[in-house]
């Protein structure tokens, strides 16, 4: 039954098999990158993310036009970042954070919604006084809602850039 299960797993047509291989490549590559990100110190992540924001390929930052309101609930690094930048997004995509839209999540007490992930039932959030960016699922219990976390906003920006690079049409990124 090996050949039959391979057909179900990888597809019946050449196009389906290519899509399956691309999906497997993405999962391996983003997993490896997430392990690399976990090893970066906040200072290293900040320096790399600042380079990404200075020469954007996939990720765009929108600065404040006026003086932003004070946000005492933000941890120091987040406060400093969002004092300069209002929004980070993938243009024409659904992934973004916007500090102006910061609001409590009723279904996840203790978290503040910061943005969208582009995936149904998931949200980007922070906790007051915490530097981490959390990916939360709204279709599970509140004790299981954290799907993943990034140590800082800079780690998330780096992940977002790499994610978009891997999803770019054409030959897979290394």
C-alpha cells in the first residue's frame, strides 16, 4: 500500500506533487529559521531587523505622523520601538501589527491584541510589561491559546521577512 499512500500524501498530478514538495520545503526551512532566531540575542535581532526595515523587500514599517500617545502597558523595548513606528506590515498581505489598534482580548485574559497573522483564528498579541510577541489561537481554550512566541518585536520582524521570502513564487529560497 506504499504507492497508494504516497499518492494521497503527495498528490495525483505533477502540479500537486510539486505543491506538496514546496510545502515540505517551507515547513523544513521555516522550522530551521525559527531555531536560528531562538539563538539570537535581543541586540542581534534588533540590528538585523533594523537592516530589514531600512531596505524593505517584503516588510514595510509606517512611522508616526504625529506624536504617539504614551503606552505605559508596553515593556521598554516595545515602547521604544512603537514610539518611532506605528505599523509593521506585509504590503498587500494580511500580516500586520499596529500599535494604534492595541486592545484587550476578551477570550485571552492578560493579553492585548496587536495585529493579525493572516491565518484564520490566530492573532498577534502582547502581555503588559512583556517584550515577547505571541501568536494566539482563538479557537481553543485560553490555557492552550499560545501557538508560538517571539522573544522581541525584532525577532518577529525577522521571522516575517523570512516567511515572505520563502512564500515568494519561483525557485525555493535556500
